[in-house]
C-alpha cells in the first residue's frame, strides 16, 4: 500500500547534485510530490527533502540507491505520521 514518505538527503555542496538525485527518481518512475532544498546547519552541507507517494520497500531501496552517490553523506526516510 502506498503512503506518503519524506526522504531527507544530506549532501556536500556540489554542482549538479539535484539533477543527479532527480535522475534516480526518474529512472525508478517515482513522482516527486514536494521538494525543498536548503543549506543545513553545517557549513558546506545541503539538505534535500523530497515528499513521495510510494510503498515502504520502494522508498527503502530508493534511499539506499541515493546513498551510493559519492557526495551524499546520509539519506533517511520516514512517513508523515
């Protein structure tokens, strides 16, 4: 069953990171419902917050795939509840 999940990704401040992460969503045919990008509390680290409607298995695999990117420090997912 599909639920709304929030995927939070912390990356280094690298040119083109949004495009590379969005390509992972696109390859898996996952629609991004909402997107927020901002600098985090740490200098040189940015936070990407994606909102998606998917199953937990797909979201878990997506988060693991995103973490494989070299500039990604950590990726988390959780429901909105």
